[in-house]
C-alpha cells in the first residue's frame, strides 16, 4: 500500500475518532443515572428509562468502534496492515476507508 493512501486513511481515522468521542460524550451525558425523585412524572420517567437503555447500547457500540479505530490508527505502519487476517489478501482500500476497524476482506467477513 502506498504512503499517500496511508496518509489519507490516517486522516479519515482521525476525523472518525473525533466524531466518535463527541458522540460518546453526548451519550455519556444521556446515560447519567435518572434521579429517583419523580419531578418528571411516572410516564416520562418510564420513557427516560427506555431511552437510557437505548443510549447505553449505542454508547457501548461507539466505544467498541472507537477502540477498533484507535487500534487501527496505532497499527497503520505494521507490515500486515491492510491485509486480511484470514486469507492474507489485501483488503480493498475502499473498505478500509469505510470501516478501518475491519481486519477481514469482504469474502472472509461474509463467511
Ligand atoms: Zn480474506
């Protein structure tokens, strides 16, 4: 893989990490414990609890994605970067750009 491509990927990952951290901050705010003193009423409290679990799931997902991205970012210069961990073939650049956290080629990932 050429150096220019790696630079492009690096920038893409940086942008994604910034966005993810922003999302994680917002979601962390939204998943703060709901206070038991029911100033918001019973029904809206149920809503708040429902929303909270949705947000918590989203938060978990974003954190996983962030970890994967940071991992990719730190391993951009590894000789095996961009190679499928299963078959060893080069992963198409478009795929790495779209999901840099992916370590398998499309064929192996869909198996
Ligand atoms: Zn593969």
